[in-house]
């Protein structure tokens, strides 16, 4: 069971760390947003996330998204941050602010077909070419941007998961590479695509990610697990 006061304090501490990292990167406080990954929180505890001030909740699966929205309604904003099957696009789109994980051209096409108004999404980049992860290779991004234009989608930025590392500093070069790729694409594609967001960094490396330019970090287990009360 989540201790709401402890979670509120943990969120405040994480946001303070994010603002400090923004200062390191020469950006004002509030330039990077915490998206609380809801993967490790059952629907029956969703109200505790809202009460603690989670704000934006990121979900990996449609069924979890629906279940939590049934509990909290419009009291929280939801993003989709996991692998999205094409057949579920029509159900996800009206429920979320943003899809972080558009990782293939068929998904771009399906979002374009299903969106009632031009959808703004993030394209997922597989920076290291890992077979276990989805996403476009860096050299495929030009074609992906073109496909998004044809589909009537606005690319609002990029998302990536760097290779696993125990030391957050090992992730910094990957984060910087994503920022450089975003900057190059923005120079070519603005103003058609705004490309203002970088969704990168999770519980173990979000501070480094913000220092490298993240505008959104996806933090979950590292916050939630530390705020659970033992059952009597």
C-alpha cells in the first residue's frame, strides 16, 4: 500500500533534483517534467498517485490505462510510454496526451488514420541497435519524419532507452547523441514538426538525462517502491 505522504515527499525530492539538473544545463526550473511510470502501481492504488500530486502518469499497457482512468477520471493526465500494438491505437489515442513510443512506420500510418485531429507524438530511436528494443535506427529518422508528414502527424520530439548501465554516467553519451539527433532534425523539419521534447531517463539515470537535455523523464519504481507501507 502506498504511503501518500511519503510519495508526495518523494515526488517533491525528484522534482527538486530535476530542477537542479536543469540549472546545470543552463535551463530554468520547470524545463523538464516528471512522468510517473504507473507500471508498478495497480489500479486500486491510482487514487493515491493523484492525491500525492503525480500529475502525469505514464502507462505501458492499454488495459492498465483504462483501469486507472476508471478510478481517477480526469484528475490525472495520462501518457502512453510502452510498446503500442497497431490494433489498440484507436483506443489509446483519445485517452492520452502523448504517445512517447512510436517505433515503426506501420504505427505512424495507423495513428494518422485513427487520429481525429493531427496527433502530436514522439518517435522512439534505437540508438545502439539493440535487438531487444524497438525504435528507428538513427539513419532511418529522415524517412520516419517524411512518413509522419504524409500521415498528418506532428513529431513533437524523440524518445530513447539507452543500453543498460549500472553507472548513470555511462548513459550520458547516449542522451547527448539523442539530443544531437533531435537538433539536426529540428533544423531540417521546423516548423512542420516542433521536435521540442526529449523523453529520456528513468529512475536510475534521470538526473543525467536532464543535464543532457531531457524535457521529460519517466520515473516509476525508484519512487513508488520507496513509499510503500508494510501491511500489518
